C-alpha cells in the first residue's frame, strides 16, 4: 500500500463523515481542525504499521493556561490518564529559552491485523468516538486544573 493511500482514506473519512476540512502534509499526516478542540492530526506510518492509528491533539494547554506548577500538572495528568478511557495526555517541557510546559494528548490503537490497512467501515465507526474520548480527557484536565487553583478553606 502506498503511504498516501492510507492518508487519503483518513482524509476522506474526516471530510465526508465528520464534515471537517483536512489536508495531507509532507509527512503523510492528515491535519484537520475540529470546531470544539482546535488543530489535530492523524500520524501515519503506512509503510511499517498501516494498522496503527495515532490521533494527536498537540499543545492544547500550557503552564500559563493551566495555572499549575510542573508537579501539580503531572498529578492532574496522571489522574486523568488513570481514569479516562483510551486518550492519554503528556507534558512536554518548553525549550531552554522558554519557561514551563505544554500539554498534548493522543489516542493510540491498532485497527487491523499486522501489516493490514484498517477497513474504512471500522475507521468510520471509531473516529468520532476517539475524538469524543480526547475531548473528555481535555475537559477532565481543565476541570482538575480549575479545582487545583481554587483557594482552600482554612480551619481557623
């Protein structure tokens, strides 16, 4: 299977089933913008792992937007990863000239047998569900960050 064939399959799915514009970049990743989430992409490795899906929601938050220090953010992300299905978040340190971190999230799964392309009907069945799982994870993290920022009642 040519790498762009699988990318085109995802692009068509995103455009026709989700009603979202999508394009294929030079790495054969499928990039699209979701109205409730923002920019996402499907990372593909069609030559080596056509059955593997990696749906990425990059840099959906940062230290400034969470209002949490690194340790607190790690605790929030760990709890969200422990309790949310399928979607997983991770912190990425900023470059040396920037402070803080940024948060990204992914869904990673196998959608076919080894070295087989996923069936279009299966892709159609799981893509919307995977996007909802990402959205749920992000909402859980946002809620937990807000709770962490609430002043604690004192016992005086």
